């Protein structure tokens, strides 16, 4: 059983997720592969990173829902993961269907 607030937050998250996917699906191949200068990653890499993050964050939320304390990421772990997602990564050209 979830609280009313948890349900509201989940609904907001799901709505933003649907908006994100709908936006990504409208991108042309050229837009999808565009480098985002401030991020030094392609749109494809950023979208793939966000999708990856969804999967990673599900587990801590699941643990919290069960009343357990989830494992916290260290700054070093986050830095290492973020370094893998740079412009030279294989995710720089990730395919839209698999990302969405």
C-alpha cells in the first residue's frame, strides 16, 4: 500500500517520462546524433544515460518500499559511470528504439 503522496509523485514521474519518450521519438536521425556542447555528449548518449538511470534507480526505490535502506552511490562510483557515457562511448550513437 502506498501513500497518497507517493502515488502523486509516481504519476508525475510517469507523465514526465511519457513526455520525454514522445519528444525523443520525434527527433530526426541528425538531431538524435547531435552533440550537446555543454554536455560533450550526443543527444543519443544523454537519452540512453537517462534510460539507464531509470533502471538503476528502480532498485533503491524498491528497497525503500520494502522498508530497507538502499545502497548509496559514492561520488567515485558516479564519476566512473558518468565518464563511461562521454562522447566517445558506444552510447553516443545508441539507437532510438532500444533507448525508448
